[in-house]
C-alpha cells in the first residue's frame, strides 16, 4: 500500500491530518449548516494536499463532529455577551402559550 501511495504521490490520512482538517473545516462549518458544503470543502482540501481521503463513513463522522463543534461555538459567541435577564427573556419566548401548543416565538 505504501509503495502504491508513493507512486501516486499521495499520503495516507493520519490522525495529525485529521486534526488539521478539523481546524480547516471549523470556519467553513460556522458559515453553513449544509453538510454537503462541509464534505466538499473537506475533499477539496484533501486533494489540494494530495491526501488519500478516508472512507466515506469516516468523512461523514468527521464532518458531523465539526458541524457540532461549530454549532456550539456559534451558540457561545451569540450568548456570551447576554446578561442573565436577556437570557431569561429569550427562554420565555420558547415557553408554550397557555391556550395553544405553540410558543410566543412561533
């Protein structure tokens, strides 16, 4: 396998490359909720660095993990400057109306 990879001029996808790809994808994931955009960015980046992509299932898991991390980071960035009173007011928007099964926000 190593000889074939060497002849093709590509390297295997390793743990350090996994970490680098996660760091590359995080800003992309913070700008989109479309998994296909994230997956395409991952494949493009791997091609750019001549890295043999991992199996599709592994790539899907990587993209899902990055999307979750990005979602948490966006949430943190949006809520960090809020006061306790503002947080409480936002939470109240999600409480159900007494006479209907919808929230004030809906």
